[in-house]
C-alpha cells in the first residue's frame, strides 16, 4: 500500500502543478493586445524614411525630404548595400547608384527628385530581397508600385 499511496501523492502533485500552470497562464492574460510584431525586416525603418522623403519631395518640401532621408535612411542603406554586395553585386550596385542620384537631387532640389526616390525605393526592395530579409511594406501612397 505504501507504493500505491506514493503514486497517488505524485499524481496529485502533478495535477496541482498542471492546474497552477493553467491559472498562471490565464492570470497573465489581462486582455490587452500582445505587442505588435514588426512587419518587414531590419531595413523597414530605412525604407519608411525613403517613403517619407518621397512624399515630401512630391509636395515640393525638399528640406523635409532631405531630413527624412539623412535622419532615417542614409546610414542603414549603406549597411544594406554592404550586406547585399556579398550576395548580389548588381542589386547592391543599383542601390548605390540610386542613392547617389537621390543625394545629388537633394543637394540641388532637382525637379525629378520624387522619381529618383521611386527608383531608390525599388532598388532598396530588391537589395532587401537579395539578402533574404522580409520585404518592407509598400509606401502608403504607392500600393503596388514598389
């Protein structure tokens, strides 16, 4: 009987642990939504910065376009070009060429700046694809264009 009693105690203890786990799981759920999962990869914020720069360029605000580009996109896109060079040199080259065109357009307030930013967005998405990162979400005003 001692062995049977010991098995009963172990079974009861396991049942209590199981109930405790369920109680903790339910108590931890306060009904608030779980934290948002970032859509896209590590270059999504830079891509969003390009979207903002293009939007500002379309409205003629070159200063805002310059700020969005240099504050949010410039450095991460250098890193993307370096990452892409190892996997797809042509994608990296297109990215760097588009970046140079945009930088020149920002310096001169070129009339084709928004078009150059469109090309840069496309090149950025291609480079992100080349390194295997999740593709950034399209710019809000360009669904289906990049």
